[in-house]
C-alpha cells in the first residue's frame, strides 16, 4: 500500500501569502473559528492535527520557474509533491497557467490548484489548455480557509489513491506480460512438438508407402505362381495353390487400401467423369455378395438412379468407398440381410444407403468409428478379418470426392451407413 504523501508546494510571489497557507494547513492551538464543525461535516478531512494525521510538509517558492525546479528535484529524489497551490499572477516570470502546464508535463500525478483573484483567464480558456483536467482545480481569492483545508486533505488523499491504482495496474500488466510470455513459450513448445509429430507422421506414411510398393512386386509374383499351381492336375497341389492365391489377393487388397489412404488428396477433385453406375456398383459389391451367400444372409441392391452420372474424381475411388461400406456390413452381419439402396437427391447428390441387421455400433466404438486403427476397432477386428481401415478409408474418399458419410443405428437392430456424393445428371 502507498504511504501517505502530505508534501505541498506553495507558489506565490507574495511571501505573506506563504505564511497564511502555513497557518491554515498546519494550525496551532485552537482551530480557527471558521473551521468549527468541520469534523462533524467531514471527519476524514478534519482540520485538527491529531496523532493519526501528521502535519503537511510545506515548501514555498515565489516564481513559476522556481516551482518547476522544485518539482523536478523532488521527483528525482523520490520525494514527489502530492499537490501545489499555484498563484496565477507571479510577475515578472511565467504565469501560473503556463507553470501548471509544465508541471503536469514533468509530473502527471501532481494535483494542481490554480489560485486567482483576477479574470486573467476564463474557465473555458483554462479548460482548453488542460485537456486532462481531473488533476486541476481553480480556487478564487480571497479563499476560505476551510476550502483550503478540504482541498489539501482531499487532493493529497487522491494522489495516494492514484499512486496505489498505478501500482496495481503496473503489477497487473507485469503479471499479464509474464503470463503472456509463458503462453508464448508454451505455444512455441507446442509448435515444435507439432512439427516433430508431423515429421514423424510423414516419416511413418513414407515408410508404409515404400513398404507397400516394395511388397507389391513380390506379391504379384506370388499371385501369378499361385494361379498356375491352382490349375495343377494334382488335387492337393491345386488346393494349396487356391489357398495361396486367396491369401495373396487379400494381402494385395490390403496394400492397395493402405496406399490409397496414404496417397489420396483431401481436396475435392475438379475433374468430372461420366460413370455407368450399374457397372461401378456391381464391381463394388460382387465379392461381398458372394461372401453374404456363403454366410447365409440375404443381399439386395435397389438402384433408383439414372444409368449414368457425372462424378468428380476417378471411378475406382467411388467403387472403393462403396465397397468398404458394404464389406463392413457383411462382415458384422451373421443373420438377416444386407441391403443397398441407391437414390438421387435433388438431382445433385448420389445417395448410397447401406443397411444391415448386425449388432449395431454402441459407445465407445461409436465415438471412434472413423478413427484409423482405433483401439476399439482393433479389439473388435480380432474376431473378424481386416485391420479396421475400411470405414476410415471410405470416409476419406467421400470427403475427397466432395461428399461425406453418416451413421445411425436401426431401430430394429443393425446399422445404416449413408454415403453422400455430389453428382450431375447428364
């Protein structure tokens, strides 16, 4: 807390006025008759000297230049004045108004009382010269001792409150700056961590892409050899060839999906392709229809779209997105049916709705539905073929083609995935 400052400067060219100020501000003996009742009116501004209220420390000068020197010296010594009683006329030097302007420039906290007995300056003139006039008062001569006492006590108290407020603001600014510096440092650390994480992600993606490419070459060789072995007249050898061929094809599909996931651009393609929809849909579902028949579940495709549509992007991406959603439905359905409904909405959107009668998806799997290799997916996929990339890839392709994918549970059990893609009718 700022200590009380009761230092007052008197600037008047008449030394007799100095004595009057001293008698009024630090009266001795009985209080002046004109100050009777002051304590009842404003106890905190009482005129009587008491042990709780030390006397004012008064310094006097007779010229404006002397006042400027005194205020400058006091600030340099760390003992600033709280206020100044400043006479407007102080010949032959600068007048009180100019002195007040220069004093406020030296010490903005200084409280100034201009004392005048003449109409040298109007209040409007003074106001124009002091834009920030909250620390400036005008006292008309002859002044009332009670007014002088009140001004002295009130302005010294105001100076103390102003200094406390300034100290609080400085402390607040320092704390804000410290916190800002801490946040900037944390931001810098996060940016470094993000760069490292992005670099690690790129390194992992590059590694997977390289491995997938390198594995494709020998895998194609295995596929070719397995195809030949499958045609062998030896039944046992042909069966082995079939097993190798099926396993190799599964690996080939997996590597292809990983490569597509890593290489696909998230920005929608601007190039349009005319697609024979029935051919694309059949290519996407043929393998899954066979799998559904083997599992003894019904598999239906209902196509209400025109034979051909314009889509943004390559044909195989559309087929791959639909294939992944249908594969997911067949994989997790053990009885009942899987149905695909194809519609055109407002002649601007292709809608593929894939429904199944499987177990549906509940939390926490629901919140991780499209996360790549999420723990929930891995736990669930231990019981099924695959590594949990299907829905993630389908969503990535849909967004790449300018669309999206939504999920909801069926009221009667099972899942509904809706693939929405922008299209154009020929």
